[in-house]
C-alpha cells in the first residue's frame, strides 16, 4: 500500500507541475511586458496612430521644421515623463514618444515583432514631415525599436551620423545613457587605447610637474602647493574625498572587467529596470545585476578599461601625509590593503612609495 500512496503523491505533484507550466505559458505575456499608464493626457500633446491590429498613442511636442526626435522607451516606462526634459534638451525638434501596444492607452497586446513594425511605421510617418530624424531607444526600445530602424534604414542613418544634429544627440544625451549602448567609451583623449577611459591616477602637486606629460586622459589633476596649505586641510580633503571616490569608481570598472558575469551586468540591451531606481534584471528575472554592462567596457573587439588599481602622487612632506592616513580609517584601510598606492614626490630625493603598514620606500 505504501507504494500506492507514493504513486498517488507523485501523480499529484506531476499534475501541479504541469498546471504551473500551463499557467506560465498562458500568462507569459504579462510576465514579460509591464504596461504603464500615460501621465500626460493633454490632447495637444498626443495623437492616435493607427497600424494593423492596433490604435497607438504617441505623446508629442509638435514643432514645425525639418528636425524631429523619435524616442522608444524601456519596459515599464511611461515615455510621456520624458517630454519636459527632451523638450528642453532639443528646443528645435519635434518630439515623438511612442506608447507600445497596451502602454499609455494604446490598444492590443505587445510582441517583439509588433514593437519592431510599429517603430518602423512611426519612423516612416515622421520622416515624411521631418526629413532629419534622430532615433533614441532605451532597453526594450533600443532592442525592438531603435535597432530595428537602424537595420532598416542604414543609408539614411549613415548620412545622419555626420550631421550637426547627430553630434548634438551625442553630446547632450549620452550623459543620460539613453542615446548609445556604449556611453563610456569617449571619456578622454586616450579612450581609443587599451587601458584608457576612467581616470585611475590622482596628481596632487604643482601643475608644472605634469603639464609636459601625456596623461592620456586618465588622471585627475589637483594644482596643489603644500606651502600654501597651512594646517594641510586641503590635503586632508583631497585624501579623504577625491582619492576615496576615485577608488570606488575604479573598483567598479576593475571588478566588472575581471569577472563581468559575476560582478558586472552582462548585456545592456537585455536589461529591464526594477522598481524605478532599485536596479536592473537581465531579461525578465533572476537576481538583480550589479556592476557595469559589457557595452561600458568592451567595444566588440577589445576591452576599453584595463583592470588596474589607482595611484596617487602627492608632493608634500611625509609627516602630514602620515598623520592624515592615521587619522582616517577609510584611507588607511585602502592603503594598507593595497587597493590603491600613494607616491610622495620629493624634489631632491625622487619618488617614495607608501608601503602597507606605514614605511616609505623608494620604488
């Protein structure tokens, strides 16, 4: 009889499992897309756009002229919320923000194919009125909307990229991380070389010591003269604020480059925002991702950020430097555990390096 009970229990578990699978299959659309209501209802800022199988709502800032901005938002995003900021950033552009199917009052249900075709249809309509169209996408909007327009209109976009309005998009919108998959690749004149990008050196010395050097855009420069710093309060501030923050930034790039699957966040195109500003998922679930995406680190062929620990160069007497290290636990831990290295510049004695635990030695 025991085996009959076990058989019955296994059968019940199998039925429950199959039921869950069927439920997930039936409701999978609601687990993938998260439609949001439209925050701007004013009729002068909306128009209805009919496509096969749906009546779409588009939030707009109408403007006459040849230039327009077409924006495709991310999953769980009310694109209408971007209208004020985009209107301010692009005063001479007509602005079109597409609400996907079931988003913001649009009818029907979204699919990847529909987002792609709807984006192309809207692009074609906008281009008839405004020949110069900028296309922006974020998350779902980049993968399904903007990239689809790029693939279908390569000649048009190729001509666009060299124009002044495309340069405006690059300079004004990259700071919001919405106009480009790889917003961190142009951070300095040395960004084309391996190891360039985020600054990983701090120079705390007279500018005359480094002005003849090619620092490749990788250094924070403080024109510091200790003779003008009685009490060394400025030096204390530099060693407890810029030095610490630089280490935070560098560690984020360091860890994301060394082991991106664990400490980074993978492919940015597949990210979905969770809970507003809480974090991102890769795809539709799993653990929240930490660190930087590959697009911030890699150009498709090479890493743009070498995993190096930062160095700090200070021209000041040894005693105040030692006193600041002893006074501040955070700075002392960073140095004693070799997360960053401090070098002391001495005019007549060369360069001295701080060693974990306190002794200074000539490298």
